[in-house]
């Protein structure tokens, strides 16, 4: 039996969401699947994430918490009974049929339905989410996890110049930014939205040397080491190779292809296949584009039985550039501006070195 079928059988028998550790133990104990690897838990987790990312709403699985999954059919109404999922209806009798939300999604639902446009304590938010059956977690401290994830999201969105959906009010109280109306925070978000748009347009008109400098800086910021630009010919479509280092512990050899394409020219599946075919031993792939990816390319990149290819579209590229202060500068804690000096300096320093931004 293949792993996907084995997981489906185990979740059906359990009748509830399970952590990947429990899923792995049960499929192996029942003899439904075997792994020769040293980390079968990681294999199961990666397969489930890939399945959901590749097939979206058509996937039989849903992620309901950190490393915790359930069957989609257990979170929605049976066909023929209407299009409204059970998990958005009010109920005082929580069950697994109401599961299917992350911690932050639960926080937003609770605040919208029970906050009355007033902050709630994170422990109250967590308790209400569990009471309503929206949150399923095997952790011993779900309230601490809830608060940590909300605060992490706030900080990350602020770094990217986005308006966070949550507001921290101190002493454990959280609220929704939408309650604040069109004040300064709203105006800042609107301004930064225009900056994101302008930065993306600026990428499209950059010369090859400018764009090369930009992407090189970004790769270094996100953890790449030993970055090497490939030759103009004989690279099989790969523009740069390097090692992505995570926490000085994990080292992943990466082959990167960059496509500075106009917004309407989405990357198609053959490009993903070309990159995969050009990978060296133990390499993974990354495609960075200023445009976007077609559904076929996304599906091809996430094929579970093939080497994974990571995809970074224009929107994600701009977000990362802003998060790391590349091509922009922060004029206030949350207000970004296009960094004209950065572009001018790139013009001055442009050399005749080989470029790897082709097509």
C-alpha cells in the first residue's frame, strides 16, 4: 500500500486529527507502509504538506495544527446538504467535524464572533476556539502556542511593511486591526502597498547587472553561502548554485534559476521540469520569477516522488526584499520608501561580469 492510502486508512480508523508522529507509528505498526529512512516522521510530514500544497481543496487531507492532520471529509458537510462547512456554523457541541483551522485562523474567528470589537485575552481566545471545536491540538500548552503564533505573525507582517491582522494590546490581550478603521495604520498599509507595487515594477526595468546584484543580496540575506554564478552556456538553465544554511545545522545544496519576466508571463511546467533535470547530486531547485507560476508548474514542482523545486513568485520576492531592506529603506518603524540611492549605486558599480538573468 502506498503512503497516501495508508495515511487515509489510519485517519479514517482514528476518526479524528492525528500528529504526524502518531500517524507514522500507526501506519508502520499496522504494516501498511515501511520506510528504510532514519526519519520516517519527516517523510510522512513532507508527503502530507506536499499533497496539500499540490492539490489544495482537492486534497483528502487538511492541516489542523502544527504537524497535525485530518481528513478533509471529516471537516465539511456531506455533499447534498449545502455548501456551508460545519466549521463556520455556531455549535455548543464541539466535535472533530468542526476542526480544520490553524491557531491564527482560530484567533481571528473567535475575535470576530465573540470579541465585540474589544480585545480578548489570548487564554480566553484559545479556550473559546477549543470549546467551539475549531482548534484541535495535542500540545500541553495550547494557549501559549496561540499567543506565540499571533505575536510572530504580527512581527513578520510588520517587517514586510504589511498591516498585521492582529493588534497586541499588552498584558496578553489581542484584537483585530480591522477594528481600528482607516487611521494611521491603514494609511501606512496603503502607502506600503504602493511601494510594493512600485518595487515590483522597478524590478522589471532593471538591467541584468542590477537585477543580479539584487538577487545576490537577497540570497545572502536568507541564508545562502558559497554562492557561485554559473557560466553563460552549458548550465542547463541554472543561473546560480549555492548552499542554503539553516541555523548552522542544516545545509542544503541549491540550484537557482531566475526569470525576470513580465507579470502576465507565468512560468509553465516545462521550466520546472528543465530545472529538475539540471540538478546535480543531492541538489534541490529554486525558481525565482518577477511574474508568477501556472497551476501546472505548481503541481509539477510539488510532485511527491520527484526532487522538490521551490517556487518564489514576484509578490513573494518583493515581500522578502522589503523584509530584508533591499531596494527600500524604512523611513518610520512601519513606513517604507523606494531606495533611490541603492539603484544609483548599482548603476555606478555595474561591471562586465557574466550575467545569469536570461530569458
